[in-house]
């Protein structure tokens, strides 16, 4: 998968961990399946823009914060 997909997945997983949520809790808040969250976090799925927005809103961050390159 593309580096952006992997970066997004790592950012989602990191923010979710900071909040102390499991994948099911994020999935419920973002209104998507837990399996989809798992695929995104592993960098196996490149989500649609509306899904990216739903996840960002659930995590209470800007979309850009989830897409910034990791050093």
C-alpha cells in the first residue's frame, strides 16, 4: 500500500491509543465497522474521503493531523 495509507493508519492507531479506546469504541464513534478500523490501522485499506472525515471527527482531530508525514 501507499505510504500515505500506512501513515494514516499509524496516526489513527496512535490517536486512538492516546484516548484509551479499543478499535470497537472508535468504530462505534466513527460509524464504521471494527474490521474496517483494523484494516485501516494495519495500512491494508485506503479509506474514502468521507470515512477519513468520520474517523477524524470521532478522534476530535483535523484530517490534516492524521495525514502529516511521520519523521
